[in-house]
């Protein structure tokens, strides 16, 4: 009987070590994903900042300056 207890403890230890290894790998993958998301967020923030600067500077071809438009025909 004394031989069964250490085998059970060894099996439990192996199970815990296996779980720990999977958790460490998952943590590393999550860390990599978070780093990539932060880089993407910084890139998107820079694109948004540039787009807002262009809109403020009037560089957008989508909106014409009302002072440059001819008056409507009913005037």
C-alpha cells in the first residue's frame, strides 16, 4: 500500500506540471496578442490623427468651400 501513495502523488504532480506548462504557453500567446493589438491601436490612432488634421486643414475633396460655389439659380 505504501507504494500506491507515491505513484498517485507523482501522477498528480505530473498533471499539475502539465497544466502549468499549458498555462504558461497560453499566457505567452496572450501577451503576444496584446502587444500586437497595442501596435495596431497605435497605428489606427495615428491614421485617425492624420485624417482629422487633413479635415481641419480643408484638404478633403468631399466638401467644397461654400464661398466658392455659385449662387443657386433662384437668386
